[in-house]
């Protein structure tokens, strides 16, 4: 049987309640405040950003910021899981972000892996980084189950998986985009995945030379994706049409025969 190149996660039959392997537990505290659906305050004074998640964003006093749909529901779902409860912090990569927040997974008193449960409920999306990839496969699996069931945010058009044609009007936003790779090419060490015949205008995924190695180490060859249907997640910006930078393999999921 041929092993898939991407999205091994969706083939993993794993309960979202189970704490993934590879995490390192380090410390425990009581949650005394919920900032939003992916950020909490501990009684130790530490603010924790639930690594690997992007929950619907609240305005939080930011002038001109339009609150995302279901942000209140996401915050309340997280509160139900951890507020006024003792949690264990677990790490799988970089531990502190540039704002001084802990980048941790949370395990509540019942042994529930909070990231997995928030994704299973459809109250967040997977938002991974190259320096924090532990448990991303399990998170993608939990997200995929919620998306297939239309749970939470996946029943709202604001969070819909986009087509490559829609990407052109979604600059400066985090999106999941699906399409067929028309051509894959390497130019001066950088890999481009082109989703249209006109690379100057159509949606493209870019992989920097310094990041190509991570794909190879994961046994994945982006140049072999020509003709394959994939789902890409990341921030869309304008460079010869809409573009997403892929810094690590988990951003690109092979979706044929998956859903």
C-alpha cells in the first residue's frame, strides 16, 4: 500500500481526548482567566497561548477590529474545559513567544488534552509553526473530524475552506485553500507550487530554500505534487497574485481519497 505524502494525520485513529506522545510535561497551575478561545491566564501570573490553535478572535479593545464570528462561543468552550481548574502544561517546541506568553499544550484535571478537544468541538483551527510541530498530526486529525461533521466554526461561511479562485480577495488573512497543483518548480533553491497556468496572477505556495530541507527530512517532496489535490493553510499575501509561504510540511495536506 502506498503511503500518503501529506496529512498522515487524517489516517490516524486517535481520540482527541488522548494526550499525544512527544510532549514534555513541565509545571501545573490553576487557570484564573480566559482571554479568548486560545489564550488563558494562570494563577502564577503566566499567560498561556494554546500552541497550535487559532480560535475566532475577539476585539479585546483593539480599535477598528471586527470580532470574528463565534468568538464568544469559542471563549466559553475553553472556559468550560479549564476555568478555575488546575491544568498541566506540556511542551513540544519553542516555549515562549515574542509577547512573553507560554506556548503550551494544556491537560486538564480529567486528563483531557485541551487542544484536541477544542478542535474536536470545532471551536478552533490548527495554526502551526515550524518551531512547534509536535502533535500537529493529531491536531489536524481532530480538526478534520470536526470539519467533516460541520461542527462549530465549520458550519459558518467565514471559516470555509477556500478555492484557489477565492484566494485573490482574501489577502492579509489566515485561510485554508484547496486546489490542484498545476506545476511545481524550483527556482534558485525556492520551490513554487503553482495552482494556475499564469504564475504572475494565480494562487501560489512558496517554500524558501531554508525550509525545503524540513520537507525532505519528513520524507516529503513538494516537487512531486504536480497534479495532486492539496489543502494549504497559512496567511495569504500579494506577490504576483495571492501567495502563502509554507515553512513546514504540515501546512500542506494531500487530500485525495481522504474526505
